[in-house]
C-alpha cells in the first residue's frame, strides 16, 4: 500500500492556482463538488447531533436536557439544516456536480462560474443560518415550515433564518439552470437521450423542479420577512390576507422539493443496482419517463399537507386523488429495481447493501404515505409523530441511505482510494437496525396519537419513545463508524484502479481520481449504453 | 458546438410591433372606462396576453429560437396554470360557517 | 402504551381506512421484501458469476404493475374520501359548543354562556365543536375520536364526535404554536346523563336577581320574557325600543329607558301601552323595595346583575388559561408563578430599563391588559394580552392574585 | 487550465430558464392578487380608483418604448452599428430612469395621502383595500427592484460594447441583458391593467 498523499493525482494536483485559493476560486466541477460534499456532510453531522439531542430529551416524559423553548429552537434548526443545507443539495449539488459532466462525456458544467457562485450562495446561506442561531433575539423557533401567523409574531430570529433559506433557494435555482443547460448542450458525441445514465435523467427532472418551483419559496419567504419588517401582512387576516394561503404558497414549493430530495436518490439507486447485478436496468425508458412524471406530478399534490388546515373539502377531494396517482411512478420504480435483480449476478458490496436498504425503507415510507394521502386516515395521523417517522423513512431511510450508498460507490472514484469493506458492513448493519427501530417506534407512537413538536408528553407514550431513543443510539454508532471508515479510507485506503465495481457508465472509464477536464485531450465518443456490461471487468483492489 | 446565427430583425418590424403594443395599451385603457362587469378583467388579461406574446416572439426573438425554448416556455406556463388552478380548488369552495 | 378506544363513530370511520391501507401495505411490503431477499440469495455472485438473462424490459409486466397498483390506490382514495365526508357530516340534533384556542390554553363556551377550560359533554350524544383561534394557528386533536382540525384566526372550523361512555379523553394542540405547545393539553370530560344534568345545575351561573324578582312578584303571569304575546306586553328585548303609549287618551311614542320602566311599575296605569288594557297593578315601595326594583330594571334593560356574588378570581384564572403558563404552587413554568406574587420583589423591564418593585393592583392590571409594555426579567415577552376580559373580571383576577 | 467553450444558444437558453424562475417568483404575488380580487371585488375597485391611471399609463408607454430601444440595439449590434447600439442602450437606461422617477412621484403622492403598508389610514379603510395596497406596493416594489437591476445590467453591457468586448460577432451578453429587460416589461404588462384599470 503506497502512502502518496491524496492531493497528488488527478484533479487534485492540476489547477491554475495552488493552495486554498485553488479550491475557493476553482470553477472545476469536481473541486466544487468536493467542496459541496465536505460542507454538506458537516451540516448533516451538525443536524444529526441536534436530532440525537431531541431524542434524548424525549427519552422519558418531563423536562431533561432542554427547556421547551430550546427544544423548539432545536427542531427548527434541525429541520432547516437538514432540509435546506443537507438533503436538497446533498445528491444534486455534491454528486451531481462531481458526476453529471463526466457521465455525459463533458469537461465541465455549462456555466462553471455560475456553479461557483451557487456554491458561494450555499455557503453564505449556511453562515446566515448559523448566525440566526447564535445572534439576535434567540434561535428561530418556527419549525422549518415558517407557518404564519406564528412566524410573523414570534420574537426570535426568524427573519435571518428566512433570509438564509432564500439564499439557499437561489443557490438551488442556479444549480438547476446549470444542469438543464448542461444536459441539453454538452452531451458528448454519441450520448443520445437513450444512453443517458438514469442518474442524469433524475438530475434532469430534479433540475426542472428546482427551476420552476423554488422561486415560489423565494417569494413566500420574502413576504414573511416583509410582514416582520413592515408589519403589513399579506397573510394577516386583519389586512385582508389569509394564513392558509401562506401554506399553499409554501407547499407549492415544498412538496415538489421532496422530489428534489428523492429523485436524485432514485437515480443513485438506479446506477448501483445494475452495476452490482451486472445486468441492464430493467425498463430503462419506464424509469426515465417515470422520473419526469414524478417531477411533473409532484407539482400537483402540495395541499395534501393541508387536509386538516381548514381548506375546502373540494380541494381535499382533488388533492387526495392526485396524491394517489403520484404514488404510481414510485411504485413502478421499485418493481423495476427488483426486476433488475432477477437472474443477475448479485454482489453485496457496501453500496449495494445501502441500495437494498433504500428500497425497503423507501417502500415503507411510500406505503405510509398512502395512509397520509387518504383523507380520513390523514385526519388522525396528520401532525403526529407518525408523519415525522414517515418522512424520515423517505428522506433519511431513502435519500440519506442513497447518499451513503453514493459515498460508498463514488468516493473511491474521486479519492482514488478504497475504504475497509468489513467495517462498512458492520456500520451498515448498525445503521439499518438503528434506523428502523427509531423511526418505526416513532410511527407507532404517532398512530397512538402523540403530536409532533412536543418536548414533553403524557406517560402513555413512554415505552415507544424509549425504544425510539435507544434506536437512535444504535443509529449514531453506525454513523460514527461509517464516517470514520470513509474518512480513513479517503486518507490512506488502498489505491484503486479506474473501475473497482465494474460499472459501465463513463466515470469508470477515466482515472481515479479523474484528471482536470475529465477526458484528457480527446473528446470522448460514446458507443455503448450506460448499463451494457459486456466486456466490462471490475479492477482488483 | 455549432453556432446558429440569427438573421437580424429589421428595425421596421420592431417599430411596427411597438406601435401595435401602444395601440393595445390604448384599447385596454379605453375598455376600462366602461363597466362591463366581469368582462373587463378578461378583456384586460386577454389584451395583456396578446401584448406579452408580441414581446416574447418578436422583441425576445423567441420566433427564431429552437423548439426547446418554446417547450420550456410552455412547461413554465403549464406549471403556472396548475399552481393557480389548484389553489382555486380551495379558495373558491371554502365553506363559510353561518 | 394503551390502545385507543374504537367504540365511537368517528374513530370507526378513520380506523376502517387505516386498517384497509395498512393491511394492504403490509402485504405489499412483505411481497417486496421476500422477492428481493429471494433474488439476492438465489442470484448471488458466488452462485451466478454471470447474469443468466439479459432481459431488460417487458411491456406486459410493466403494464401490469402500472395498472394494478393504480386500481388498488384508487380504492384507497375512494374509501378515504367517503369516510372523510362522514367526519364532516354532523348528525342531527348534535349539541353545540364553541372552542377558542389561544396561546396556550383552551376555552369552551356553552350555549348558556358558561365558560370552562375542559370540555364537559354528555356521553352518547353527538357534539359539534365550533373552533376558533384568537392568535396563531392551533389544532384541535382528540386521538380517542380520531378527529383533528386546525383553528385558524379569522376562519371558523368545526369537528364533531360522540363519546361512547363516560370518561376522560385527551385534547392535544397539534399545530405548532410556540413555547407552550406541548402543554396545551386539556380533556373532554364525558359524563353520564345524570352526572351531566347535575353538572349543568351545580356549575350553572347564578340567576339574575331581576329574573328572580320577576318570578316572585308574579309578573311572568302576564308578561312573557321570550317575546310570546300575553295579557301584558312581553318584556323581551326592551332596551331602547320605541313604544306607542296612551296618556290620558293621547297617543305618544316614547323610547324605553330606566325612567319609563320605573314609572310603569310604580304608577302602572299612567302610561298604557297601546293595544293593552289598563289593568296592571302599581307596586309601591312596600311591595317592591328600591333594590329589587333596580335589579328588575337592570334585567329588563339587559344589564348584568350587580347584586350577585362577587366573581371568583381563582376560577377565572383557571378557565381563562392563565394557569397554563403560571403555576400556583411555585413550580417553574413558561411565566412567573402566581405563588406569593403580591409579596415578593419582581424585576421588571420597562423601556429597556430594569425596575425592581412589588406587584400592586395597578401593576397587575397593566400586566394583564398590556403585558409587553413591562416584562418580567428572565421571562420571554410572549404573553398574549387579556383585554377581552370585562373590567369586573379583570378586577376579580387582580383581587385574587393580591391574596396569593 | 479551465473549461473554455462557446455556445451562445446555450447561454441564451440558460437566461430563458432564469426568466422562467422570475415569472414564477412574480406569480406568487399574482396568485395572492387573484384570490383577494374574488374575495373583495368591491373593495378592489374602490382601491384601484385611488391609483392615478396617468402615472401608470405613462409608465406603460415608457417601458414599452424602452423594450423597443433595447430590441433595436440587438439589431444594431448584429449589423455592426456600434454607435447606434450604444445610443439605444443609453436611451433604454434613460427610459428606465424616467420610469423610476415617475414611480417616485407616484409613491410620494400616495404616501402623502397616508396610503402605505401598515399605515393608519389604510387600516381604517378595511381589510380589502389594505390587501390591495399591500399587494400593490410589494408587487410594484419588486418590479421596481427588477428595473434597477435591469438598468444596471444594460449599463455594464453598454460599457462593454463601447470597449469592444461585446461585438457584432459575440453579443450574447447584450442579448441576455435585453431578455431580462423584456421580462421587466412583461411583468408590467400584466401589473398595469390589474392594479390601475380594474373597474
């Protein structure tokens, strides 16, 4: 095992500028991607610690490690960081940047400078969000949803947090614009639409949502800030406004946003499963089109967050129907992934284990969503911890696990080094068990009727809350083990060749780590599909 | 990447469109002097849409751009109609308790 | 862990849908899991070094697993919707109660004007609760009855339920509303028919003294109090309304006020209401003393009773939600405790300056009506103003607090 | 070593995508408008009558004309008439300034009448009128901000034209700035009848 430092090869060593500036001013998509990856992972760890603290507070009834106000600030900050600083940018901004250009045979994204600007907006948003916690009149306590009129009345630092979310939205829009343009204009010769890896398809669908839905969040947050600054409320009843309209505008963005979070994760899974089965993805076109269908249909269902809000029954009828229709493309994806396994040659590498856990957990999340989509059942389950468990099944058990899968799948490509597989298996086991215990218990206690956002609860909810907290400790152990293993692997793991997994997409045909401009002097010409494994061999490592 | 060059649009075309836009503005203002009830708002919106189309297709050269640009615009408009339309399923049918 | 009751109509509507969806979901999930594990084991690389099939799509299969789930979820949608409609259709003859949520307390108001911080209802009777909020959005959630509805400022909503048997059922606020959110819990107290009838009497607000006098003096024999015609004119909604009266055969129009009513009782046949015979007896001081006369006039003019027992401050802080944030036993809470509030020094922040003083009646009144002008050091400025209380109620509360 | 390529169509497409996001941004305010209009039809007419149609009408003509001048500037640069192109840009910027000055007088007039967000006068006029003016100020304010940004963009590009950095061979920056300017015009085309002309 050689001990050459990480920074000695590929895009790490080639840069017009050296040192920190070589990174901070770089317009190279891989460097920006790695910077995103570092920040996003840090943010995830911060928010995960907040989540663990909340679970600790909820271990038994009563006030333990935090007061009600601290708890409210904690879940707000946990939500804002996890949603805006982790999940939304996690796969698109980090892995999208790292992989999109390589996978379509391009040298960079279409607007490299804009890409760097997106990153700076992301960082500025992150700094503002953190400032909002520690400065002013106290950490924001509105929940990440900023519901009016509470958000316009509370004395805490909501305006700064809203400003942060606004900037992060802007960053997300610019990334979306960049990706759509890149996919349309920079595909290599021979890279027809039918040869795009599924990951690219899902990024494409995601980018359109980012472009067309995110501005609605922007204007909504601006209106909340204006209401706080000028006291002139567009959602205030006394000024002819309607608080429920805020919820409409907010969810017009924030429901499609869950597809910004989940679609790229589906793309990751669609890459890993064929590679580890050595078989083409089942139903390529169905998968590609269902990605676009999910992106479109995701814009039609926002008000299913609002069945109990006092909106009209007719709206409940319409949105409930549309919600169930959106379930279909997701179901198709699950069936197609499983069919890909059929008569394949399945290797349970670490990325594959995360992918399989994704399928199961995403299925549980999706099926729980059916109960929430049905009007009558939702009336009972809405705003209970069932909802919290449900969206953690899709967002953490889904996107989070896909993010971990992507780390295990692609990190070796971008560092040139492999992590320890045995430890990766153990960490996966801990994560899988810890995750399911924690959130299954939360779902169960929600069905019992425990409302969400309660720092204290009645004694009848104690057993399940204790189970959930115990599960969270297993989960935490798994996270620590996984990150430590990946970090150690990145720094001094075994060196690997171009293609450790036997993948057939373009990124496995360039060195690990890839050089600046990805493909050397010759522009690549694509002659085969993304899942054509004939003649592709995995390198020994 | 090959570069498609667009032919310059003659000055006269732009000026003609501008005249049309001014006339359409005059029509909207004129119609607004008479009360036709709900018809007013629809006339105003139709004229505004017509004006927008002129600006989009001529001033903004959409006429000369490829199909992709037009599909993008269409997608945006569809999403817009969905956002507005579905919000109205709530506000138009809200039950007011006696 | 306790199981939720299932023996009430709204719970059955919701449970039916939940069981159907969760049941089918469990079946699907089992299917997915078993097939996945079977494939992973059967086609593992050590057994199958190369794929044994290169089929990469199947129109028939894909059509099947598009159409079949569509049909299944449509049944879920329909069942969910139909039963939701059941949750909105209040049965005939339901009793009505108004619920008001504010940060962070509940108040229930009954048809007869009584107010409570718990919802007392008769068991086995459908109840419609009209929901409103005075500040931010709250939500009315009763897990036992599976009902939930947001309480939105400026928009009245409702829920209905029927308690199957006497007992206590939790009400939670489920729309996040700030620091007291998790403590915004109260109960529905379902009482048996007898207990409910007893509660109605026991806790009833005292009768207006004027009404008692009206009954004692036998006035009701000729004058109705609900507008139905009788031998004499009805006493229904008198204040400020015009009357045609005859004085010595002359018809004039007068407006009903205190003076007129006193004249009409003391010198009954001086003015006679048109259309009625001049047959009412006059009441002098011997048969009706001045205090009772005043009560009678107060009642007829729609004014509150001034003679009844003083308002109970202890009860007022209970039903107006004060105790949601202020403890009475010295334990820490969202706001300062009421225990010893009149005898201890408190540090107040006024215009950014700190002032230490003892709480007196003036301060307490200001703190109730406009709490954000002076805040107590160490506590957030979040108390909602209690300006909706009447001056008498405010005085009673201040009085009560000064004795703590 | 960095990535160099030239693709004007791609650049323009990116700009169009950005314009779509701008339209959605404004549409949030237009949705609120539409809902308030059906909730308070009478109050909206009352409130709209308080706006001066001449201010709005004049600004409509100003913006339409500025749209014309910037469109002409593209043809000018395509035909390599650099002098004319710069003059047309300057004319556009001038019209933008006229628009903002006009807006300044209009708002000053309304504010002098006590009509501005969260004012006492407005509160006394009831929720419907308040809602109209809140929306009017926020929509027109956001639009004004776009006028400012657009004018700045065109100023920068005009300087680049003068310095020869934007040429008849490569003028996509000017095109994109012009696209942005037309968007400002498009928003106003809807804003004008909805706020000034309802009856």
